[in-house]
C-alpha cells in the first residue's frame, strides 16, 4: 500500500476486490476511515450484501452502504450522502 498523507488529500479512494471471506478487502477496510459498499440494486442479492457488510463491520470497518441502479456509471446519490 502506498504511503499517503491524509492531510494532502480531501479523499483517497481505493477500488478493492469484492468482499469475501478470503479476499484482502476486509483486512484493508479496517485501515480506512470509511468504506463505501457499492452494490447494483436490481442485481445483487440482499443476503449477499448483508453478509459483505457483516464481514466488513466485524473487521472493524465503518461501512456506508450504497445502492446504484444498473446503467449508472457513478453513484452520485451515495457520494452526496457521504
């Protein structure tokens, strides 16, 4: 992981792999100030989202869930609420 000074940036965004028991995502997420969990609202199973959120929370991450509709390229509503 690169050494970045938080004081040099307003936001630092890491695009991490999908959350799973074996992915590095949960381990890295606990080092972040906040994790934006982005899911496709009409594609992603609710139980999968709940499990991912649980894994992240159990790792010590602060999770902000975000749902986007298919076809959107940027979760504007999520960023506004962030």
